[in-house]
C-alpha cells in the first residue's frame, strides 16, 4: 500500500512540475575547447521569446508548462534544437563548430578574360533600422558584385595546373577548406582530404591572393567562420595547348 501511495505522490509531483513555469540556467560552451561562448542566441522553440549568453556562457530563461525545447544559434557553430532534461533546470550545452559549404568551383571553365580590374564592390543599401536594433547574426560575405561566383572566377583565372598532373591529364576534385577571421582575412586554408596532392599548395597559393571578405558578425561583434568548397579540375582546350607547348620544349 505504501509503495502505491509513494508512486502516486511522485506521479502527482511530476504532473505539477510540468504544469508550471520553470526557470532554467544553462551554460553554453565550445565542445572541443570547453570554453564559454558569449552572445549565443537562445529562443524558446515556436516563440519569439529568448535571450543571449553572457561572457561566461550562461543564460537564464523561463519556460511555460508545455515548453521544453529551445533553439541555440551562433554563426560559428552548428544550430540544433535542445530538449530541456526532465527535472534538471541547470545543465551545460556543448556546441560543435561548423564549416559552411560553398557551391563548387569548376576549373574546367577557366581561364577567362576576367581580372581584378573588373572587380567592383557590392553596393550596400542604406540601413534604415533604428539604432537600437542590432543584427543578430550575419555570415561572412565576399563583398563584391557577383559574390561567390566572382570569387570562383578569380580563383579559376589564377589557377596554374601542376605540370606533372597536367602532362598526365589528371581529372578529379578536392574538398578545400578555409576560415575567414575577424578581420576578413583567410587562414587555415588547406585540403580537407587528399592533403598530399600537388593541387593543395596551388589552391593555398591562390586563396592567399584573393581579396578580403566582410567577416561574420554575432550581435555586432566580428567572428571567424569556416567554409569548405569542392574544387573540380581537369583538362580543357587551354590546358591541351599548354601540354603541347611543354612537350614541344622537351624535344
């Protein structure tokens, strides 16, 4: 009888708990570095109510009786819904850094007659928002007319086929990654796979010569952001002529 009574009381308490508002205290940290992340956006799922993390990565939020999911987002990290653990108003959320994938660069189409002299900064519309409103999140941006397509064209026209692979008429693709830092500069550029390929140093050389980006922002602060792009390479009419020139010199 006592066992039945105890179970009934626990069931009643659980029902009462989930029939009331609860305040949660959560810390958001970088999963790899285990360091706090500030200015993370937090929203109660399905509502517009939310908050942001402080310098120590903490936030407090009151949830309604049926609210048990929150959305946590940051331009540098993977965004995922979080379910609040039952009976645990204080817990830690670990976020993983995420690389944004760009549309592939196909080097078969280059070179063309495009050059840096044709590069035009993109016009930015005048901001009509009240000063009190802050852009919550914005991704890093290649700030020239054409955006990423222009970056691909600049990249393709700068590309020099490694001679060994050129003579072998190599075709293929490589996943290439880089990070845009808080100043809009490239860093940590390199092949994600096939790191021993002779194409990797060439791709790294090219990206080091590309114009700066506008860095990502999180609540008004510049942030670093990582990208990956699949680069396709192979022989076209331009490179066929180069092969003939090389072979002609060797005779």
